[in-house]
């Protein structure tokens, strides 16, 4: 008997209609909370603006007083605009930092696994066609460009190595100026 077959998902003790009614109640409650939050924000905004924005009384002011009032309002606007800009820059910096930290967390978590690479056999001609497209003409015969080795050169190398013999004897014989002279004479540079 399979133990997994006996351990099926336990049936819910709440009926489907009861679940649906609970979901509906939760959604209604969430909507009420959102509406309440919007009203609270609007009230807070009105209170803040009431404190910061004093109603202007322009009647009965002379031209000079109006000019000074305009200058004061202009300076307040520049201060507020600078604060707004600073806040926006802070927010964008924080978003960048959050994005970088998320990437670091993902890297440390190891979510990204490198896929197994497949071996692909591509000839030189196919590779050049892929890189250059229609500009590639002719074929590249890499083996044809290699130097051919002559068998006579191999035989001469064997003769030279057999003449050398034991290297320890050669070192003693060729040491000093006399040894260099022998090497020079043997090379044919008389």
C-alpha cells in the first residue's frame, strides 16, 4: 500500500459558500479601509495647506507693498522648489539602491543557474559567413596554409642529435673560449 495515496489533501471544514462569504466580507472591509485612508489623506492635506498658506489680503495695499509681497512669495517658492527637487533626488537614489540590493540578494540566493553549454562544431567557413555575412567569399582551407614538413629535415635533425651524444661530456669539452672557437669553426664561420 502506497503511503502517499492514503495521505491525500485534507478536506476543508468550511463549506464553499462560507468561504465565499468570508472573502466578500474581507474585500468589503478592505474597501472601507481604503476609503477611510483616502479621506484621512485629504483632511491631512487640507490641514497642512491651511497652516502653510495664509490667505492673501490684497485689498488696500500700495504698489510698493504688493511688490514686496511678490518678492516674499517668490523666495518661498524657490525654497519649496529646492526642497521638492532634493526629495525627488533622494527618492530616485533610494530606488536605485533598492534595485542594486535586490540584484545582490538574487545573486547571493543563487536563483540564476548557468545553463549547460552544448558543444557546437562549426567550420571556419561557417564561422566567417556568420560573422561577415554575404561579404565572405571563398573558402578558408586552414590546413592548406600550414607549412609542410620535409622528411629530409627530420633525418638531418636525427643525425645532429646522434653526434651530440652525452651532453655532460660536451659541456666539459666546450667550456671556455676554446669550446666557443670549436663551435664557431664547426658552424663553418672560418
